[in-house]
């Protein structure tokens, strides 16, 4: 979804910095592209570039956990139980500034149940301006699909639904909403 949003934002005349881990997609040619491999690199890159943006869209599906230890060599097969000790990754979205933030913060909530309740809770807990929720429990929508449908929750209590469509169409509609929300935010500050 991030690549579709980046492409739609570029088509709408916006400057785009796309921070991405390894995927089988080519970045839009006119986007500033920042390649990362780990959740720690994503954290650093987002914090480095956040100060420069008007709208920050956080839709990467970064892992919630990572191995406590990383082996420098191959771990050989054994005929005994083997366990990997996991630790939480840093919460990039929650780590962003809450007070006097100069950019519109848009998070994503990929949910499998209680979509609206979980999305609203994330909107509040992560101090976002907007949360875009999508149901990823179905094989034909969400992460690995070219189609999606989303519900957008705003911090003022409003919500808007974008019906099932290709990710490119959803991205275009979402970018229009984000541009409008950013303009309203600027007008409100004046």
C-alpha cells in the first residue's frame, strides 16, 4: 500500500520520501528512496526524515518482535528442541513527537478482528491525526492482495470508508483525503 500511496502522492504533485524494506516492487522514479533492512534502520530513517515532511504516512508492516540475539554464523540443524528468544521492536509510530508536531501523522491498522474498536484505540494510543484501518483476515484483501478496502478514522471522531478497489485507486482517494486534511490543519493554525 505504501508504494501505491507514494505513486498517488507524486501524481498529485507532492514531494515524496519513500522509506522501505526489501519488497518486490520498484520505487516510483521521482520519489526520494531510502532503503532499509531492519526495524532499527526504519526507526532511524523515519526520525531522520519526519522533521522535513508535511504529512507522514506510516503504513509499513514492521515486525513487532525481533530475535534477542543474532548469530554471525549458520545455526546447524539439531535433533533437539530449539527456541528463538524474541524481544519487542521499538514502536516507531508511538515514538514520534506528540506535542507541537508540525506534520499530519497517519498510521495504519492492519486488523483481523474488531477492526473499528482496535483502530480507534490505536488512533488514541499512538496520538495519530488519522488511522487507516484495513481488515487483513481475508486472502483477497490487504497485505498480499492488489485490492483492499479501508476505513479512515480521524482524531475529531469522523470516519470515512473507501470501498473495495485496487490499491492504486484507494491510494488516489486516500491522498486526496490527506491533502484536504493537511490543508484544514493549516487553516486551523492560522
